[in-house]
């Protein structure tokens, strides 16, 4: 929703700026201060520049989300485990009980964005 509002606001700003440029250009054209081709050149440069800024602003928000995700991953990876896997002490399962097999029963997987579509069953 935030991206939609941001994109709509950016597009509206670009269009209002173009309208303002047409009005100012018409006033300058009527006063013989500028030619029509100069008006159009200026208008196109400013519109393309605005679209470039809009694209960059979307990349900035994506970068902020990526940095937040990287912080969460770093926190997860750098957390020390309470279990020391290399220590020779601790509880050991009785022999014969652990056979080295893992059986998954009634497991399903779906992506968070589309919880209704199962990927694996």
C-alpha cells in the first residue's frame, strides 16, 4: 500500500509539474522570451529527470528493507548457541533409539505472501 501511495504521489507530482511548466512556457512564449522547441526541450528534460528520481526513490526503499533483513539475518547468525556441539559432556541418547532417520508426517509448505498456495505437501 505504501509503495502504491508513493508511486501515485510521485506520478501526480510529475504531472502537476508538467502542467506548471506548460503554463509558464506559454507565458514566456507569448512574451517572445522563448521558442516552442526550447519549451519542449526543457519540459522533456525535467519530465525524464523526475522519472529518474522516482525510480531512485523506489530503490532507496528497497535498500532500506534489504538492510533491515540483513540485520535480522546477522542477529540470527551471530547468536551463540546454548549447546556446545564439540563438548564431550551432556546427555547422550541411548544406543538403538536413534537410528539416523527423519520422518516427516503431515508437513506442508507455503510462502508467507501466498499462504493459500501450498508449495510442498
